[in-house]
C-alpha cells in the first residue's frame, strides 16, 4: 500500500472560521478519490493567518485584562493545530459518511524538533497574521517586513525541522488504517536540550515540516497542493512554460536563475527536493487541490523526480 503526505497550501484554508469550514469541505471532497484508491494518507496544513490571529488576540486581550497574559508562539501553534484539525476532521468525516468510507480521521498535535542554534533565530523572516500599511507596521510592538507587495506583516524566526517527536504515533495510526492530520502549521517548534523538550518562539515552514514528516514516516509520495495546476518557468511572463516534471539535478540551477518566488513556490520546490533526495524512488508532486488524485496518477501537476541533465530546459 502506497503512503502519501498531502500538504495543503494557503488556498485550502481561509482567514475566518466560516470560510475555513467551507474550504475544508472542498479539500475533503478532493481527497476522497485518493482514499478510495487505497493510499495511506497523512494531511498537513499551513496556519499563517490563524496563528497570527491567535497571537494578536491574546496581545490585545492582555492590554485590557491583567488576568490575561500574552501567549508564546509554541502555545499559539498548538491552538491553531487543534481548531484547524477540528475543521478538517469534521469535513473529512462528513465526506466519509456521504461516500460510505469506513475510515477514521484523527489530528495529532505534533511537536517538531529544531536546532536552537539555527541561524534563523537571528533573522526573523516568516510572515504571519494580518497585513498592515507601513504606518500601521511602524506602531506594532513586533518586527514587520514587507510581504510580496501586499503590505507589511509580522515576521518570526523560521528554523529548519530536524525531527518529528510524534512520528511513531503517526506511523502506528497509519498502520491501523486511520487518516492522520499532523505537523499542522509546520508543527510546534521545540528544541531538545539536556534530555528535555521545550517550545520556542518560532514558526516552522509548513512545506519543510511536511517534507521532513514524509521522510521520517517512509512515505512514497509527497503531494503539495497549492493555487496552481503546475510549476512554471518564467512565471507570469509571455514565455511562461508549465512543467510536467522537474529533475532533481536541475533544481539548484533553476533556483539560481530565480525561477521560483521566495515565500511562494521556492519553499515548495526546496521541500520537494529534500524529500526526493532522501531516498531512491520517492516522488514529490505539486498541483492544485482539484487535481490532487490526478497528480498522484501522473495525469496532472508537476513531478519532482530523480535525474537531470536539463531534460526539461
């Protein structure tokens, strides 16, 4: 039985609970064919808007109520995993009932280990939460940076994941035929020091955490669902070209050429590269939610596979 990690992109979740519920239903319906085809499935998801909203809510509440304290990012991440996981569980279970799928779904609140000496802690770059004008950003008590021409957002450290604390639990649930939701929002960032695990103020990139999880649980496929059907060269230019495949040995050159936008396609490509290079025979796929199953069949999306020598150039 093939095992697949499905990473949901920003278009899979909304900025409000109502919108999120609606989009979770859309996501759940696209996953049903994959379940019916017999794949073992782990779902991961982002939490950028949600964790920022949770953090901001506690900050604002603490200003008007002395009994409410500010909330560390690790706790905010855990909260976002819980409520996004609930929406996904609910949507998936309803789809199971509609299609008579005999399967259970469970969210694992997941801790992801990072290196406390990761240089990312010295240079916060991960945008979270709401967009602000420059004037609004200057008044905020946290670091903000401009985000792709859309405004200013709070930025926090984004260290690389090195291990998944609950990996054995996830594998055990998969072997019992359950669908698992894990490393939500990149997981809760923790460090291991003197045999003690403790949370740290950071947000791990969802794609990198998903890739690490896929590697650790011995997945066959890493399916990244995003807003486009295929990865493109020269994106949004007259000579744009959509790719059916990208070879592992060509990725570094394409990155040097600036073919993949930072904060958008670049982390997906880098995460796909990490997974495919971790073991022979592994395949990563980038496509839209609507084409999820077709992507696994090789009939849609962009496949990142072993090989190279500029076959797609």
